[in-house]
């Protein structure tokens, strides 16, 4: 009837049909009751109309079955929607294991993506079809919102905080990427595309274009350049806690609380180290707020995630050249 007209974006992820089914169910329920109420109002208005201005309506004492029906039926429908929406929401928020990890930074007015193998992209994101992809991102300036319409996922990019979305593309092609939060003058131009490729084509694309090694390798270089390896020793005997085999594990804080070492905690510990001090250590670590870009922080986070093997907590690259003294900030605990 309307050539070229599409009510919703194409479904191109495993989550898209589930989100659409829930949406259509809610629309159908809303439309049904809207039509039912409208029809009832019209029928009653016609059936009980009168031309007598002095007519008095009959006394009505109510109906218990009717009152129970219009209370119980909406309640049951609401529970169905709640349970269904919760199931979809939990799947949207919990990526599966072995996802492809990608980092992103939002800034006016572009999206910058960093693959862990070292490739960087601006306003483009290459991913393989059939594999779960997790994008961890933040904002470098104001509030943005990463929105993949074809994948039915969206989350705010908040300055000073990590957000994440995940999806598993099901169709090869190119799909829109938008900023869904008004962020300033050129908000409408903050757009991009996702290129979904065959796994073999994606591997071929990954093999070229990497600059400066993998993201973890860049993080290791920063870890040494900032002399973090002088305090975070692998044996735990340094002025800072060992980082080996700690990512994803619980961390006991000096105030008695326990947090999980995830991307957000590592970022927070780099930029505001005194906020959540690890139990048993002194508040000696300086802040790197304003000294590191978000891309560098992400590289450090990715490096910390790789510290699993014994001895990996001590970097193999010297923090200072022969005869050189590390900078004052680098001599304090990290």
C-alpha cells in the first residue's frame, strides 16, 4: 500500500523480535481497550439518550461481578506485561559469556570505537554476524545516548560513568547508529553506521589497520610509563594491591563494604583513587583526573583485565630509562 514505507526498523539482532513482540502486545492491549471504551460510550450515549430535559436517571446499585472483572482483568494483564518486560529487560542487560568486547567514547559530535585488537573507528563499527558483541562506553563531555535501532538496544553515555549494551547481529549489512539524546548544536549530525560482516571478512578486516598494537598492549605501556608497576606488584607486597586475577572478583574496601572489580571500578580507581580505598592500603595513590583521556583509561582497564598469569602484575617495559628517575607522581602508590 505504501511502497518504501517501514513502520519499524529492520530486525537485525536476536533481541529485536523479542522487543518488537512485547511492543506490539502492549499496543494491541491498549488499542483493544481504547476501542472497547469508545464503542461502549457511543452505544450507551445512543441507547440511553432522551429529549426530556427533566428526566432523572434510574437508581443503580452497582454490580459486584462487574467491578471484580474490571479490577482483576487489568491486574492480570499488568502482571503479564511486567513478567514479559522483565524477562526481555534482564536479557538486554546481561550479555552472554564470551562476547566480543569493544570500547567507545562519545564526544561532540562523534562516536569513537576501540577494538581490543587495536583498530580504531570513528562513526563506524565493524562486527561479525552471529557473535554477541558488548560495547562499553562513556562520554567525554555531555550526556549522549547510543542507539542501534535495528538491534533494538539503547543506553545513555554519561560523563564519568561506564554504560554498556550488547547485541548479536543476525543479518549482514549496514545499519544506523544514532545519538538519541539532544547534545548540542550538531546533535543531528552525530550519526554513524554498523557494518555487519561474515566472520571471515571480519577477521580479514581486523588483520589490517591496527595502530600501536592491541588495546591491552597500549594499556601495559601506559601502566609502565606512569610507573604503576612500581606499586602494584604481582606478589601483593607493593604499596598498592596486586592486580593479578582480580578483575571480576570481590574487593574488600577500607570502610568494610565489598565491591566487584569491573570496568567502572577500575576507571574510578584510576581517576578518583581515594573514593573506594582497598582495605589494608594507605591513600597514597594520586589522581589521574584530567591527565588521561578516556581512550587511555579504557586501555588501562583492558590491560588490568588481562592480568591473569603469575608475574603479570609486573610489566616487562621499564617505567624509566637507565639513570632516569620516575616523575614524582609515579613514585607514589597506585
